C-alpha cells in the first residue's frame, strides 16, 4: 500500500511493482523537502514526476471558496505529479510534505521515454490513474449521499491500515475535515462520539483505533442506516 485514497478500495487496486518503480527512478534525481514545504503548487506548470522514497505527502487542492480538500496521502513508493504527462501540463493539486521527505524527481520527457520503451510499465501507470479517478468519483458521490460521520469512520479505517489490528492516526482535526469534506467542529464532535462508544482513543493529535473490526462494523451499520433514509 503506497497511498491512501479514503474510499472503498476495490480488489486488485493498482500499484506499481518495485521493478517498475526502479525503472522510473533510474531516470531521476534525488530531492529532499522539509516538513510543511511544497513539492509543487496547484496551477503551476508541471515538468516533474516524483517517486516518494521516505516520509508522507498530502495531495490537496484549494477551491474557489478557499476551502482545502485532501485527495490522498502518499506513502513511500507512491508516484506524485502524473499530470506532468497530460496535455495541459498544469498541476491540478498541490503536494505538501507532512513530514521531512525524500523523492526521486523525473522529468516528464525522460519518463515518457521510459513508458514508450516499457509497455508493461505504461499499462501500470494507466491503471494507477484510472484507479485514482475511480476513488475521486466515489468520494464525490459519497460527499452527497453519506453523513460526515460515516465518511470520517471510513477515513479513519483507511488511515489506520498501516498497522495490524490496531492503528494510530496522527492528523489534526482540521486535516481530517479536509479529507472528509467537513468543518473542524463537526469532526471534533464526531470524534467525541466515537470515543464515547469506545471505538477510538484520543490523545492530542493521535487517534488510536483499538479494534479496526469494531470500527468497520459501526461504519457499515451507519452507512446502511443512511442509505435507507
């Protein structure tokens, strides 16, 4: 798992193999980014594609109303900035380092050459882009049909996948709001309810999920209840 998309992940979700990532990074150069700095900004010309080697990066966009939306969190091994390969070559979102991170940056021309030379790699990149599109459409539909509480529970399940059994989510209430499309007070209230049910434990910015199966069951019940309304 190299990125978190916050939606129902279908079986066979697209990822690039280690061999494919090696084929990409062979054409690039190492770059480092301190915490809270931009790898690139929404609206900029797009010339580089990044392979994340360490740290975490959020992909986010600012709407016309000034509100931020977090599309996904990138983990080591994720590929960022694939819009550089598109015809418009403009960034449709910003990439911000959540913590100190290192990438290998590849110019779009060199990556295009690698894709033309390796049909399997080109197909895998297409599948990755289609998978991201699927998640984007899923989240758009969910935003109109599901309460914020359901979206929050699903996001917490996705964010805690890195652990086995129990997991810890280290994100602010504001960032969680940007993920699920809800205001910070709404997120804080929902977290208090979940804590009162024993589904999560909170301490400062850390949210611990003692039993992911229990949280998943609660999310499914809440989803089904909302779907019947």
